[in-house]
């Protein structure tokens, strides 16, 4: 269930909201005049979501390359390239 708090709580209880974000690993939705206004989340959750978005973008690009007919690199060729770079 989403955590929803009014903007006044953010002003008065920021430490509590910060702790709640870290402990629950969920965002806290902040309302202003009864309407959605902000989303507050822990830095760890933010980083996790950014990494997931980056992965999704890479997967989407790989899917587009596959649809264009790009066959990519075989495992054997990749290992050869990596070994050349290393030594």
C-alpha cells in the first residue's frame, strides 16, 4: 500500500519521513492541497530504479538491433576481443 503524507508532514517530520523511506524501501508520496505533488525516496531506492531504467534501455536497444538483423558478437569472438585487451 502506498505511503501518502501531506506536505506539512514533510516540513514538520522530515527525519521521520527519511527514516520511513529507508526502512520501507518504498517511495513516500507527498500531497499538497489534497493532490499529488512530490515523491520522496531513499537514495538507495533511487539508484536501484535508475539502474533498472538503464538496463531496460539497453535491452530495448538490443531488441531494436536484433530486429534490424544485427547478429551481434559470438561468445568466442567476444572472449578473443577481451583477451586481446587484457594482455
